C-alpha cells in the first residue's frame, strides 16, 4: 500500500506532504486554480497596515470567510459563474448561520491584478470598495484568490460584523 502511495505521488509529480505542514484549507482548494499563497498574506498585511495607519482596528481573519471567498474566486476563475457578486447574499447568510451571528456583511471582487499592491490600489480607488475595507462595523474578513487557466487572478474579500 505504501509503495502505491509513493508511486501515485511520483506519477503525478507531487511531493509527499509532511503531516506537520498540512493545511486544512489546502484539502479544499482546487490545485489547478490555486494562486500563490503569499498573495493572501501580502494583501492582508498591506490592508492591516493601512487600517492601522488610519487609526482603525485590525479585522479578525476568519477561515470560514476565507473558504467562502475562495470558493467564489475559484468559481469565477473556472468560469462556472460569471465575474460578479452572484450568490453574495447566500454566502453572507450561510456565514451568519455558520458563525452564529452577524448583522452586516459585504463582499468585494476584482480580477486581473497580479499583486497584493495592485488589487489594494484598485479597491482603494473605488469609493464602494474602499468603504468596505475601511468600515468600522465589520469585525471579520476572509480573502479568496484563484487563477484561471489563462493565468487571470480572481480576488474575493468578504467582510462580516460578528457580535
């Protein structure tokens, strides 16, 4: 059985992950449309620093929001849904139920920006997008990033006020 497992990984060109390095999110993500994981960290750090410079609190980063945002980014990247906010009300409702609370929920999307700085600048140049990034009522956020077969990056950020 162990030999079959090793051969399977060799056949598909993968390295066997160490048990200590397994991220539960990785099991959910479609490896064909996964974007560079550093983009997420870079963006969250950039946004957090900007909010601090404005005298605002950091958002609590939520894996639940990240999974919903990631799912939407992947659907847009794969073409199974059009670029847009299709299903955002349902995503918000599901998150409120899942987290057991929530009064205000918002979502921003982008496509084509290849860096954290690029998407942040794009969102901040739009009043409606910047309003969500700088909103003082939202307490939680999550970010999803996926790359299409053509190499286009799709971004989704979800915000939620949790009591």
